[in-house]
C-alpha cells in the first residue's frame, strides 16, 4: 500500500525525514480491524513526530497520521478515534490511561491506504459529512470540543478568547463556540486570518497581545510561550486557561503572582474520549457546522501539505485523500 512515513528524525529540518512510497499492508491483531482510508487530516502532531517528539529513532519507520475517515470491513462509513487506550485503566476515560497513545506514536498511523485500529475506535460517519470533513474531527475538532464543552467551565453566553486563530484546533473552537452561543473573541498576527475568523463566527478579533475591551471567562490556549502572558492578563478574576498545546514553546514565565492573586485556573486538556467523538459527530450532523478545510491534496502530494503547515500558511485543516 502507499503510505507517508517518518523515516528519520531531524529537529531542525523535519521534512527531511518524510518518505512517500510503498509499505506492507497492515495485519489486524485480535480485537482490531482494518479500515480502508478515504481521507486523512494533517496535524501539528505529525510535524512534531518528524522532530522527534514522542518517538524514538528505533521506532522508525512509522506511518504518520492520527486522523482518518473511511470504510470498515463490513462496508460501513466510519470515523477513526485516534486514542489507543483502555478506559478501565483511565477510570472510565481512555485519555487518562497511563499507557495510552495516539495513532502514529506506537502503532502505524492513518497516512496510508489502510490502517488497523481497535474495533471500539470506530464511530459511524453520518451521510451528511463528507469523508474530507469527517477526517478533520478526531484530533483538532475533538480537542476543541473537549476544551470548550468539558474543560472551560463556561456556559453558552460567556466569553472565550481563542489564541492564534488559523490552526485546526483554533478554527474548530471558533466554529463550535459560535454555533453553541458563546461570545468568541480571537487573536491572530495577520489581518487575513483575523478576517477569516470573523467569517467563521468570531464576534471580535484582535492582534496578538492587544488589550481587550473586557476580561474574558476563559482562554483557549494552543500557542504557548508566545501568547501565555497575554492569556493570563486577559482573564477575569477566577477565570480559566484551558491549554491543549504549545506550538511556540512550552516554557513561558509562569505568571505565578497573577495566578494566585486573581485565583486563576490552568487546566490541561488532551484529545477526547470515543463517546465525546460520537457527540461531536452528532453535533455537526444536527447543526450543520462543518470544519474549515484549508486545502485538499492527494496523499502523493503530502510533502506540500507538511510544508504549508511548517510555514504557518494554513487556515483550518489540510486534508489528504487517497
């Protein structure tokens, strides 16, 4: 089968480790099943893998990709949940399983014509969603769903700030928040991305670091070091930062004085459960909300998609089709 793999690690030039070509078809162990992939979406996770984050050189080559939608062995259209974990070990939440991993960390990922996953990881895809749209959901959109509806503590009508509009999680947060009745504010360093955030449903947009007209109830943070100080300054007393990533670095000043004096909360959030993915799929099916897709490329042109993400050129999801 044709696949996109990480062949070696290079933190300075991650795309040098990218390989496109033939790989053996996967064999499903007991309790697992094979999905014929129709579409797969790119995430920053895939770039980090090429930089050596979360993998060791002896694990390579490894098929990249967390997200996929396709056809199962019975001919059903499905979305693949990317978290490989045991809910029992996580007290009912597979993302809290100490041994959990994502596809492409221990097991081969979704940037291939076929992928094998545990049977419980399949979620029915409604006919209303295209394969390209469904492929955007398991990582970025599921992460956004959990951040907003599970971790933020903010009810519809409250105000949330989304840092770094443009990435997959950020655009999902804007679309989901707008559809659910939140007042969504967003930041971006470029005017073009700020304007596109408005079209997605943001109530107001600001330059990175700009003074806001009011303090917000919660900040949705995926950028990290570059926006952390602004995030803490933007919160009302008792407000909450929900963080699911740190694409600009993970070691900003902690802002401890501000945090304890204003009784701020910092809450980590990683991916989501299979049940949350099912609810997310149902939410999109019911509301008509759809992922913002920046571009769709054949898997054979995956290198161009990786280059666009590395340069920060995308707004929304980059999707590969077979």
